C-alpha cells in the first residue's frame, strides 16, 4: 500500500513490499495459441497488424522485431486476400519457447495465380523481416507460414 507525499509523488508505506526494481524485470514469454478470423477486406488488416504486435510483444520480441513481425503479417494477409476467393482469412499465432509462428489460411480461387512480380516483392520483404516463410497452395486452400526466432531481451 502506498501513500501520497506532499509533492504529488508516491512513497512506500512503512513495512510495504513495493520493490521499484521489480517493475523493470524481463518476464518469461507466454506460450500458447491465439487465433483470429477476418473478412477478406484490406480494411480489416489493421486488426491483423494489431494482433501481430500484441502477440509479438507478449512473446518477448524486442521492439524493432515486433515491427518486423507486424510487417510480415501485413504482407502475408495482403497476399492471402489477393489470392483468396472471398472467404474468411484465418490467422493462427503460435507462441513457442524459442519461436513465434504465424500461419494464415484462406480459400483460393481455383486456377488463380499471383502476379510473379508481386510474389517476388513479397518474398524480398519477408526475407528481411522473418526468420523463415513459405506460401503454399494445396487444392483450393492457400496458406502461409512465417516465423521469428525469439532471441531474448524483449519487452514482454
């Protein structure tokens, strides 16, 4: 329990357990799975970016790598929307002890292919901001997988 000092600051109560240095500690990253389903409309990509930032921060990525992961999710969602047939885009974020993985899926239009120049640009972006990625097509399903290795020193 704290009490206010005369100057508007906080002072620890006698016998209190407040430890100001504990607030700056690095916490163990959480593990688990987080899922998000979005309409196939670029206006909803803001939600995907927000989720990517939140999950990356929670996993313990440093701030510049959080931004990289957000960029990767943005690029991969744009690709899924472009290749999709209008069905929902599903994202699954998997938080492991040493890696953060995002898997995105949607239904593709049979026979539809992405512009090769666009695909080359996407791959170049993803090569810079991820530790591995792949885009696959299996029948009518289109999916992507991207990963970031957790190196510690994060903000989580």
